[in-house]
C-alpha cells in the first residue's frame, strides 16, 4: 500500500460518494496518480459497503491501467480487493486467481507486513470457503494475526483471531481454543466476538446442542454479522446436532427414536433422518427398525495379536524363500 493510500485509508469518514467526488476533481486537474490512488480506495470502500459488482468492475479497469504503468504497490492492493469482491459473490475461482496474481506481484518486491497480513488473511478465508481446508486456513490466519498484532492493526487482529478459533471448531479441536485464548497476545483481543467463538467451542467440546443453541442465541447479532462465520455456521450446527445424537445414543444398545427426539427437543422425523444419514456415513454401526427402534452395534475392536501373527508368518515366508534360493545356488555348484 502506497504512503498516500495509507493516508487516505486513515481518514475513517470517507464514503464511496465522497471518494467519487474527489476522483472527478483529480480527473479535471489531470492528476493521474492521485486519481488512481483514489480509485483504489474507492474499490475498498465499495467492498465495505457491499457493492461488490461495482467494486470488481472498477477494479478490473484499474488493474489494466496499473499494469501498463507497472505500479506494483497499487496493483497488489487493487487485486486483493478484487479477490475480496469475488469471494463475497461466491465466485471462488476468480477470487483465488486474483489473490494468486496479487501474491505473485507482492513476492517480486518489498511488501509491508500489514499488506502481507491482509494477503494471508484472504488466503485463509479462501482455503476455508473453497476447499474446506481449515488446517491450512488456520496456518494463514495465525501468520496474519501475528503480523496484524505487530503493526497495531487491532481491529484486523481481532477479526483474524476469531477466524483462528472458528478453524479450531471446524477441525473438531475445540479443546485447543482455551489454550489459544489464554495466550498473552490473544488476551489483548478478548472482546465480544472472540467470547462468542469461545462459547461455541465450549459447547462443541461438551457435545451439547443445548449449550450451543444458548451461545448462538446470546451472540446471534455478533455471529450473524460476519459473512465468513455465517458461511460456516450451518456446518457447525449440523456437526453439533450429530455430536449431541452420538452422545445420547452412546450408553444404549437399543433405544426408541422418540426418546432421543424428546431429549434433543426436536421432532422425531428430523432426528430419524439425521440418524439414517449418520448410519449411511458410517458415523456409527447399527440399524433403524420399522417400529422406531434404533439398534446400535458394538464397534469391533481390532486384535493386535492377529496382525502381529500375520506379519510374523509373512516374515518367515520371506526367510524360507531366501534359504530356498541359496540352497539352489549351492546345489548348482
């Protein structure tokens, strides 16, 4: 990000309409660089105002122009914003393409830590959205969080920390959320948004759908405002539903579906459909009978002695084959 663009971004009272007015002034005075800088900021503002189609249209025009003058600093910023716009329009292929292009240019020059962190943040978001690869996403979020903290970008650091916690929940590693939040750096950003994810993680850890719903209701406004969290929240809800069912059926060898439905506070048909899906996905072994009875089979435990015996027989066979080959050579002599 150029120095002048940094100065413009620092002015929090800018709106897209105000920026458009300043662009017209720059055009009338033939200030090309100033106009390009303002247009780059306008792309950023349009994304913030959720005008994504307008943002990517302006970004595409500006990218073509910036490539001709080889302004790499502005080019990286604009292509990153273009990637963000495509992400929010659910066009992940183009979002990734623009991000790869921005990273490629960034690698050919010195890139300030704040910009590198923004690139890492977007990389993590796309890995989570496109590939559901939360392990890689967490790595990018962690790098971005450390960088944002080092340059005192507190708002972005808090946002990235929230995504780190989200990744741990999605990876079914909710027990690690507490250790992250007790870290010295993370404690600085323990605000409502991170508290919300912490509460969700605690519910996931306990496999309690009731606690999950309580946490969601308590922090509904916070969780619903972030499009990244909102995108994955349906998956978290489905996962929590399955965890609650797994916890409830665990003590039984057979149980009425009606009883399980009463325990979770949902109608029998919905619970039966989910149990059927869990059986198809081999989440547990069992069968659903026509009278509404769920039969759960014990998981077969692998016998380590059998595997050792097979390995021993295989090894003895190789020894016998080797001795046979040696005996043939001796006989031939």
